[in-house]
């Protein structure tokens, strides 16, 4: 290795410059800007009239009931969607884990919603869940069950939104689990069969540990994704009825023009929650996961 | 007996799979059926499965309910421009991260990963205020430049570039190939699967995006198709589901057609990005 020329020294920096510029200007700087905004009572029309209010926005957050409603809704949504989707994904993957034309068709079918805009999906499901003329109530009535008000009642609205989210993503996650299952070498199962291990034991002792990296990945991606839920809520319920489906991002969205300082403080809280989740998952699960 | 039981099990297995398939595919068929019905047919009980006479006029009505040509044009311009800019930014960065050792390599790369973790739902307020200061809110740029650095793309491409053997690069250098030529003639052709995955991912997520255009735009002139379709519900009233579904078909059909022809490749690309 000879001496590096000046160009050779600066070349890598030149090459990463556009990418880093984008990240600094549109991610890192906005985070600091957000934190600053959260300490102000911001005047959208006249910036000069914005006043520094210290932590008052944060104090307001933790004393306002509607914030706790939004936080609780988000947690209920996240826990429900993540658990049910993961469970269904593993079941579907185990069940489709055989080659064959029909299995391929089912795979392509369950994956379809994932590439479709959530706008379309929300609209189709709103029509399906329409209380008087919708198809779901027709099905319920024809099998003798009472119809539901779905999105229009505060007791069922959150469940309805969750159904749509699960339907939207379960195909994608099933296929990830399926890919993980198919990467397990068959020789391992043959060894288990020689030992006369039961099906359940084989699953619990062999399959589950071997697919745990992918399950871990799904857990993180889905939890963070669920905490950001917005589109379905905005289109299907507008946060209602009676705030029953107002989630954190929708809450921030509601205040984004009327009270920028307060919305920013809530944004900081959301960011901290996401950071803690990521950190905790890495800490807790890194010990228990089998890495190949 | 055992034979019969296995036969029954097979039939049951098939039946459940068919039901699962219907649950996932039927809503789309229902959307298409509704889009071709009359208002009366949509309000029938029991529901109309197949419209008596296909009402193509619904599509005309949906598309004239707003400036849909503008929406469509905006969606195309935004998506294509994002993809082109992302390529230009991502390829040199991924190459530098993968093949050069320089002070700060690890640090800058961890910033890329950090950026991947911070969602637009957290940063949209400051970004909006910043772009307002720049005076570009009524152009398409607020929906394009914030996505110039695709953190996921840089990450995936770097992994790919790292697997390309160093000997290949060294021998190209002996042939007096410069860095540009190495990237253009060796790195890019050998990373087509990764680049295709990243591009597909970008296309689907920006064509379908709703949140970002919603919070960044104030005028119809710069809004994309997703916002236009969602707005149909306000302009068409709540009970005109046949018109809303017609608009919806227009938004979904391009992607469904592509998917019908290339579902295997698309699924593979998505799943690949998920397990790496």
C-alpha cells in the first residue's frame, strides 16, 4: 500500500455525502428541532411571537385525560395486533409448509393485501362493515348472529380497526415465518424422528428456537409499526366514536396546526416510547434467541 | 379405516385453505362487483353478488368528482423521482460503506441505521415547518426530497456489496478501471436482486403512501392519488359506495395487475428483505 493521495482520502466522504446530507437534514436535525419546538408555545402565523414555556407542554401531556386515552388505545391496539398476527402467522406458515400448487396460490392470496394501499383497504372494509347494507352484517344475520355496529360504536370500533390491520399484514409475516421454516435443514428433523420425539416437542425444542431470529424481527417491526398506526384510524373512524380509536399519531396529527408545541411534545414522547421498546427488546431477547 | 381418515383430513385441509383464500381475496372481488352496481343494487338485501348490467358510468362519475388526472400525474412523478434520486444517493454511499475503510465509517453507518428507526410520524412537524421556510410547500418536492436517503436501501445494498469478492475489484483496477466504472460495470450488475427489491419496496410504499402527502400538502394541485381517493368519501357522500369503490378500483388495479403477473418475484423480494 502506497501513500494515499488527497483524493483517495476524501473520496469515501464525498460518496457518502449526499446520503448523510439527507439523513442529517430530514431525520437528525428535525429530531432536535422537534425537541426545541416542544419547549415553546409556537405561533404559526408569526414566529417571532413564539414564547419559551419550558416543560409546560410536557406537564400538560401528563395531566390531560385525552392523552391517556390515546396512549391506552395505542397500547391495546399494539398488543392485540402484534399477538394475534404473530400467532396466526406461525399457524399459517406451519400449515402451508409444503410445496404444491394450491399452497402457492394461498400464499399469493394472503400476501396480496400487503402491497395494496391502506387507503383502498380501509375503504373496502368500511363498506364491508357498513351497519345496514354491509356484507359482514349480512353474513352474521344469515348464520343467526346479531349484527354489529362495527366502526360506528365505541365498544366495537377498536376491534374493527384491529381486524383490518391484522388482515392487512398477516400474509406478509406468514411468508417470512414460512421462509424461516424452509431454511431449517431436513436432517435436523430426521434426527428428531430417530429419537421418537413427539410433534409438539419437535416444534417446541427444534423449530421454535431455529425460527426465533425471524420471530424477533417480526416482533420489533410490528410493535414499532403498530405504535405509529394512523392511516386506518384517520380514514375509517376519524379517531371516534367518542375518541375510542384515537391513537398517539392521530392525537399528534389533531394538534399539528392548532398547538404545535404541544403536538411536538407528544411527538417526543412517542419517539422515546419507540426508542425504549427497541432497546428493551434487544436487551431482553438477545439472551434467549438462537442466532445461526 | 386409516385410509379413509387420511382422505377426510385431506378434504378438510383443502376446505380450510379455500376459506382462508376467500377471506383474503374476496374483499377485492367485492370491491370490483360493487364498483359496477347501481345505487339500488348496493342497498339490496340480500346483497347483489353480480350486477345485472355493469355500470361503467360509475368510473366516469368517480373520475370526474375531482382532478384525478392531476392526482394520477402527481403520484407517478413523485414515485418515479424518488426512485431515481434514491439510486443516485444510495449506490455510492453503499459502495463507500462496503469497500473503503475510513475514519467514521462505523459512526456514519450507525447514523444510517438510527435514521431507519426514526419514523416520519415523529419528524413530520419540524420537516413541515422547515419546508415552509424554504417556500416549497406548493410544489411536489416536500413529498420527494425527505426520502432522498433510503436508509433501508443503503443497508441492504451495503450487505450485498460486501459479498462481492475483493479480487474482482482488484483485477478490474489492474485493467485501469476507475471507481465509477467498477461500480457501473461490476457492482450494479451483480446486485440486481438487491436493487430490484429496494426499488419495488420504494415503489409500493410511496405509491401507496397516505400519511406523508396528507400532512405535507395544502392544495389539490400537489396531492397524489391516495388522497384523492380517500377524499371521494367526503365529496360523494357516505352512501355512494358504488362510486367510492369505482375510484378505489382505479387506485388498486395497476398494482393488482402487476402482482398477478409477477407475484412470485414480488413475494420473494418482500420476504427476502424481511429475513435479511
